[in-house]
């Protein structure tokens, strides 16, 4: 899961300007096509993982609610047993109550942790979907720009970036390149803060996953030494 998060963070953080400039430099949309394939592949994996985590969240919440309801009922039963003077039964019921409350607490903790990860994954999916739509749209605009440059006998292979194309003196080509550049600027600005926040969340999730793995290894080692 941590590896998937890191790959998605890399895709979300990729500079659309850089991708478009590389495509212009090669006079081909291949670099954009490769990025699109990576996004689609990882998006599919993310959606599958998100569905699995979402199912786990529902299960943990249901378990928490079941044990909480059972504990509440048992708590009420203990009051009645005490009032009736049935201390032995009350004591046995109290022991059961303690166990149910402990289990309810454990399920609640797991539910809250998994739900936080689920929300993170939903956010990552939304950001990745947005970026996929944007890059597909700009791919079409870029193809139109390259074709227009070719029709006007402008050596696209000498153009290394949108900035250079905007200054070649052709009003129609400059207008298209400025339009592409403006949309890329807007997209980068819109996602910059969200990407920074989600990157921090991913780092936290990765660290949490690693800590859980280390604790699990410790538990296995301790159990092995005790047996």
C-alpha cells in the first residue's frame, strides 16, 4: 500500500508544464501517452484498494456498534442483578461487560484508523482523476498545435517549450500556446496546495504502515520467545 501511495503522489505532483514541454521537444505526444497509461494503471489499482479498505471500514464499524450495543444491554442487566441481590451473576456479567467494552474500544480504534486511510484514498483518487482529465485535454490541444506548426512550416523540433513557441511571432500559434499555458498554470495552481496536503498525509500513512509492520514483527518475536 505504501508503494502505491508513493507512486500516486509522484503522478499527482508531476509538472504538467514539464510534460508538455517534453512532448514539444520530441514533437510527439508519446511522453503524455506514457503518463496517461501510468495514471490509468495506478488509478485502477487505487480504486480496487479503496474499495477493499472501504469494505473493511464498514465491517469494523458494524463490529464496534454490535459490541457497544451488547455492552450497553449487559450494563443494564448488571444493574438489575445488583438490585435483585444476585451478586455472583452480577460479578460474572461484569467480567463479560469489561471484555465487550475492551473489544468495542479496539474495533473503534481500528475503524477510525481505517476510515482515515479510506478518506485519504478517496482524496487521492479524486486528485488523480482530475489530473487525468486535464492531461488528456491538453494532449488534444498539443496535437493541434504541433499540426498547425507543421502546416506553417515551423520546425517544431527546434521549439523546446511553450515559452519559446509563444514568442515565435505567429499570432495564431502564440494564441494557442498561451491558451495551453494558461490552463496548465491554473491546473498547477489549483492542485499545488491540495498536492502539498495530500503529500503530507501520504507521508504520515507510509510512516504509520511501517510502524505497524515493525510492531507486528515485534509481537511475533515476543510470542515466539514465550512459546
